[in-house]
């Protein structure tokens, strides 16, 4: 069965799969309908997360990948109605995000010296501080 997942940097060597961390578990959302996956991606964008691409995949293929990578897959059927707080995350993303993902670390360090990577990290920290200050003014 064809399902839909959210990918960052789709089609590149630095591709990343969107997951949600709940406690000590990492969940990969597998959407039955493309519209639901697109809506979730737009919610991520609205919360200043990186913008993922909705990609169609075979359900068995993504579940096998998740199992091999130590992730749990969670199927989000059409018409899904959450019953718990954890299930609500399947329809609306959490308000926080990892500051640095595994795939970002790889892309930032490839071809950079330690000094360049440190300078980039300082610039991003400064930009984040400025962004928060501006948001505070609103």
C-alpha cells in the first residue's frame, strides 16, 4: 500500500526523515492520505520548523526501514481522531524542535574546518537570539 512520509532534503545525500520524540521513543508518521501529510508539513512550517517534502512510499518499505533504524512507525489513517495527548501529536506537531538533527550535523561538518563549523554555529546562535528578541516585540 502506498503511504506518505515527510522528508527533509529529499533526494539528496543529506536526506532526513521527520520523526517525533515521545519519551525515549522516536516515531515516524506514516500518513494514509497525502492531504494529511501536506497539512502536517504546513503546520511544521508555520511553527518555524524546517519545511519537509511529502513523499509517497510503500508502507512495507518504510516500516522495514524504521525497524532497522530503531524507530517506531505510526500509521495515521484517514479520518483519524486522537484519544490521548500522545495521539494529538499525530495531527499537530509539538511546539519545540531539536536544535540540531543528525543529518544537519553531517551536512555542516562535511568539508569544513573546526574553526569554520564553530563560526557557523556562533552565527546561528546569534541569529536565533535575534529572532527570539524580535518575536518578543510582537
